[in-house]
C-alpha cells in the first residue's frame, strides 16, 4: 500500500526519467532501423538516412514535455495547484473538483474535472485554460476537464494516485457545506432582514 502524506507534496518532471525514456526508446528503435538499413543494402552501422531523424526526435521529446502545462503540480491540504506555462500557477480547492484520476500506464495522464472555473485562483478564461495540460484532448467533452501528462513524473504516479484518492475521500466524508448558499450571503444575518427580526418588535 502506497503511503500518503496529509500535508503538502509536489510532483514535477524528472530529467533523469526523461533521459531514461529516451534511452529505452533508442534501444528499441535503433535495432529496428539497423535491420531496415540492411534490408535496403546499407551497412547496419550507417547512420544515414535514419540517424538524423532519430537524433531530432530525441531532442524534441524533452522540449515537447517542457512546453506542456500542468506540471509541476502541488497538492496541499486545501487545494490542488497546476502550472500554467509562462503565467504562474492556478489553484483549485478540493471541494471544487468533481473528479481527479490517473489514466494509462506507459503514458499516464492526470484527468481533472473542475466544477466551476470561476472558483479557481486566479479565474482563467476559456483560452487561458487551453494552456493548462493537454486541454485539446478534452475539449469535445467538457471545457472544465483538464488532462496533464505525467510522463517521467517524480514521485511516481502510484504516489499521486494515492494522494488524490486520500484527499478526495476526505472531502467526500466532510459533512460541512462546501460554499455558503448564494441567496444567504455571509454577513447579512442579524441585519433586520431575517424572519426572526421581522416579528421581534411585539
């Protein structure tokens, strides 16, 4: 069972794990291209024509991950914090999240569904949300659904899954109301507008 931390924990992209991904992919792809070269009459060690393509892919992969939004992400007792590339962070309170789950194995993805975008800090408009995570994947389903790539994340996705489950379960078990009713703003009680004050004059 994965140990959880009720306090604050931060998840980020690991350079070592990104390098490991690139290395593993090279170990699979290079022999395949070598066999393909032999089939076309080239020496197996000849880097042309596939060598430059593989080198470009290896360089672009970390850059592509760095440009994606969402990470680093921070889990605190009160809120989830996602990173907006070039624009700081955005925080969402746990009660304002209708779903948080980790999907996939080889290429894991965090799926976050926000109940109301107007309750985030800061409030982001429709186009700003497009910079958080892989929003285009969820655009057809819900504008509040955000996908964050967890490739090469540290701590691992098992830890993140356990932390999310712990925090969401705590919110579900909390009997207190999430927000005050809109028709009874906090601070208006006892001002003479309630039923009890209306008939108190005798």
